[in-house]
């Protein structure tokens, strides 16, 4: 006994075309969402007054990829080694004097005042660590509902 399904090849073709459209549509929505999170994270750093050299802020970027051909994803992040310390804070640890001195000088202090501030900051971090100054997680949290709505609207609009 055999069963023949008429139109099976056309149905398979339609499913493949729909999958390609769905993935393309989802990727566009993920791109828009990742750009929003990227922009907001940079704004958060500025708003929180966590920008000294702009290195961290300028390094925040997005990346699109696919786990599988039908599972796209987006990431927003940075490769700056101290990014995690800014986001989550640190436990007490040693910080070399020179970077703190340069940081204090960028604040416009004269040498003697910059040295005093650097020494105080070095001691404080060695005793207490640093407080968290979240910028990336709030960027996602503040925009996740809009991103989800955008994705849902885009997927519902696929013919």
C-alpha cells in the first residue's frame, strides 16, 4: 500500500520560502533591536558619568549571527577588559598608581591634587573595591518590550 500526497513538493517549497523570509525578517528586527541596545548602553555610560577616555563607550558594538541556518541571534557588547568591572563593580583589589594619576589629571587637577586623589582612590579600591555602574544590562532591560513588539509585528507581517 502506498500513499501519494498531491502538492507535497510545492508545499515543501512554500515552507522553505517562508523559512527564508521569516529568518530574514527576524534578522532585520534583531539588527534594529541590537542598535537600540547599543545606543542606550553608550548613553547610559555618559549619563552615569562613567566616561573618562571614551574607550569603553566607543568599543560597544553589535554582532549578528546564526546558531543554525534558521536561528539568528544578535549580541551587544565590548571587548574592553574592564567593562565587566564597570557593569558589576569589583571586590577589593590593587590598582597601579599611574593609571589613577592619569585619570585624576584628566579631571583637570593640578599635579599635587591629582596625586592626592589617585592615592586616596587607590587606597579606597584596595579596601572596598568599586561600586557597580550598570550600563549594558539596563540598556537591554529598558528596551526589551519594544524589541519584542518589533519582532512580533515583523513576524506577523510575513505573507
